[in-house]
C-alpha cells in the first residue's frame, strides 16, 4: 500500500521504514497536513498523520477526493481528527493507543525533578563557573501530595513511580482502578479536592469537551500558593492566559509544559531564525520557573518502535481487507 506520511520527522523515519520493510511504499512529507497540503497524498490509499496534523472535515474531504481511504494516526490522541466525518465519507481510521506509557510518565517525573531542584538554572550557572547554591533550594518529593488528573495508562504508571518516591497520590478519573488503591495507596478524589490538596498537579488526561481548560481561573484559585503544575497530555487542558496570570501572582510556583494549546506549526520545527508571532509562548518563556519541552515526552526508542509497528500493522490489516486492531 502506498501511504503519505505527513509531518515525517527525521527522528521517526528509520523506525517507520524498518516496520514497513518492502510491504508498503511510504512517501515521507516534511509538511504538516492541512487543506493546502492534502493534495500531496494523490496516488496514495493511506495517509499517516502526526499529533499536530489537521484532520478536520474539510481536510478529510480533500484527502478523500484524491483517493485516500485510510488514516493511520501516529499518536494515541485523536482530537485533531473528525472521526465521525471520516466515517461518513468512507474513511477508516486507526490510532496507537499505547506506545509507551513509561516514556510519558517518566518525562513527567523528569520535569517535576528539574523544576523542583532547579536543574536548568544550576547547569547554566556551572557552565559559567558560578558554583553558588543561592536560589537553588528545592523540596523533598517524599511525603508530598501529588494529584494526577487522568489515571489511564500513563497516569497509572505515574502513580506507581510517585508511590516509589514516598508521595501521597490523589487521582481524578471517571474510571477507578482498584489495584492502584490496594497496591499503591492511590486516593480517588473530586477535581476540586485534588486542586485543594495537591502540592503538585500532573495532567495526564485526553482532551475532550469535558476536560478542555480543566485548569482555569476557578480551579487555580483552589490550589495552594506556589503549586507546581505539569502537563504531559494535551495543551488544551489548561487555559494559558489564566496560567500566565497565576504565574505573575505567584499562585503557580512551578510550571512544566510538554504540550501547548497553540503548538501546531510551532512544536517539532526549528524556528531559531524566525520571529515567532505567538505572544503567549513568548510570555511563558520569560518566567524562570517555567520549563517547556516541545512535545518530547513520548520520544524514546521504545515508543518510536511501537508507534511504527502499530501504524504499519494497521496498513497490513487494511491491505488484506481486515479491520485494524485499533480502528476507531
């Protein structure tokens, strides 16, 4: 099967090529999928989309018009694709629901530790031969209360890691996992109680109409002063303007973002020679207590291998006339 691979980054191409072997012809495209680039899939039966590609209804119509029948999403999230419209126009869609929950959960912990122990600032100082410890005081994770919003695959791994640090862990999720309660002492609470009691809040939930802007002025007001917030899920879970206000008032003491609500076209690309016309990201970058990584949490060898294998397996199934394992 011939497949157009949109937003094909150098770091993933070898994994996709190895998984496809000689069974499929992959057309690697540097471009992000949108209405202007959909025509590049002409002659392909499938399109492979990345997290920030545009899978809205008008774009899907363009793809269908040039002969695309299948969409293989190289991500767990699918809020960027209009799944119902795809079904209406006869397109089949599959995602990668679990590539490595360890990768994302471990990145969340890395961000917590880097913010808490001020590792970025310390590293910069030492490179300038400044070995002073003033301004680098952190706190022990042991004994702290951490709230995990979204206790699915990633959140469950995070709960286990935090338990190992000796944290008290609160969880907020509509589906409770009794094994986490029994083995790791997880306490399920409401969103309001999670906000009130947590020194650290980690967002691991998918973006849905119900979770959009779950971190907003109202929920921020419930949190203790100096709270740490880490988002490794989707940018739209927090209201960036409200977060900036909270940073300015020192309500938020530490902020870690691996995702950003306006990251499409910004993250994954080198803009070092550009003038970025995004006032919100520019403002966030001025705070010394903000750590931003560009949607990097998934980026491990294991995750890239699993994403490639699962995406290509979907093409295999469709080529044989079968249903893909993770068809939506």
